[in-house]
C-alpha cells in the first residue's frame, strides 16, 4: 500500500485550482479591458498630453533599456512570472507597482514590442485597481 503525503496532495490541488482561477480571471479581465477601460492613444498625440502620463514599457528589459521612449519606465511583462510561467502573487505584483511609484490614480500609457507583452501588463494593472489605462 502506498502512503500519500496529504500536504503534498493539498498543495498540488491548491496549485491547480489557483492556476485555473488566475486563467479565468485574466480571461475575464482581458475581455473587460478590451470592451471598456483601455483607450488607444494616438501616436501623434500632443506632447503636453503625454507629459502628464506615466509611460510604461512592457518590453523585455534589455530591449527597454536600449531602445525605449525617453522618460518611460521599464516594467517588463515577464517580470511577473517565473521561468516556468507561474504568475507571481498579487501581493508581489502590488509591491512591484509600488516600487515604480504607481498609486492607481495616475494616467498610465503602456506600450511594448508586442501586443501580448503590452496587454499582459495592462491586465495586471487593471486587476490591481488602476483605472486610467491607455495603450500605445
């Protein structure tokens, strides 16, 4: 008869349930973001409009450091997951946003090399309570 470690079993089940819930939440949030919250910014927007916004580059760190827009903060979308693709906890995600001095009431413009990177960061910002999000 095989002895099952109940702690490992509970951890495995919890991990599976959490991953499923995160997938559902992200899917729902992407739908909600696409329908109501995110505004596309015109590339030819007046300079004074952009000066009052926080610019976030969700591209890979090396790309961001070499080629990003002046005054943009590098916040790679892959910062929020492990090499195996596990999403960080919302406590840790909130901590990262706090260290970049994001409070939730500012206008945030997110851009990246790919739509996937940009939209992933937008979804996390939205789920963290940021309401005034723009994508470029």
